[in-house]
């Protein structure tokens, strides 16, 4: 279990570093915000169909969830009814403003996956990152609403209160949003 959590942290770090390689405004006078949420859950395996690779787990509030373990999940045959499934989900959003360099809005994606070594308890860690650049088309400082033109059209969003110095953002500025979701799932024997 410790090995898969270590792999999870390595994946998260590598995807975050890769997505940070987009460049930032080094002057430090541009606004930005970084928000991270972490959720953890332990569930119990209630049923398994090894042929279809379907697992039914019961969450902490008793809710039943059906999951499909694709072929990338190694050692699936070791999972038994009564085993504990630990799920950790980390979501982070980083947003910063950069000077418009004339480039068109864009989307870049990156992903990484690590699975448990053969013979170990089943586990998997995965991280997906999307980096979007967009141009500020309109801004309302009182309501904190900003209209952005990205690669798939325009969208109006409310800017989080944690974003400081919003008054420094101007129409025509570019914003970069990095959204990362990382999930680690490990299976342990019941205590």
C-alpha cells in the first residue's frame, strides 16, 4: 500500500511540474489563485464478479457503488469480499494571469498512471491535468464576473474570492488555468 501511495505522489508531482512548464509572469504583480481539495473514503467490498471485473463497494454512509476494474488493474484476482478499498482524490486548480503574447487560446492535456507491482495488493494511481489559456473579453469587478474566450468559445465565470488583485486584470489579458485531478485506490485486508 505504501508503494502505491508513493507512486501516487510521484505521478502527481510529475504531472504538476509538466503542467507548470507553461511559463508565468515573473514580475509577481499579476493576480493568481491556487485551490486544492482532498477527499478520502474507505469502502468495503460487498460483491465481485471476476469474469466481468465488476466490484460492488459500500461507502461509509452505506451507499453501494459499482466499479469496473479495467485490465490495467493488476492483481484483481486477489480482491475478496470484505476487503477495504481506500480512495484518495486530490483536485487542484491553479489560475494565473499573464501578459498577452499574441498566441491563440489553447488546451493541453497530460496524464499518468501507476499500478501495483505484480503479486502486490491491488492498487492504482492516476492523474489527469488540463491546461487552458484564454483571453479576457469582459470583466465586472463588482460582481467578480469574467468572460473568457478560449479554444471552444466564450464562457463567463465568477472569480473566487481567494484571487487577489483582481483589479489588475484587464480586457485583453491572457489567463492560464491548470486543473489536475489525481486518484489513488488501494485495497487492504479487513482488520
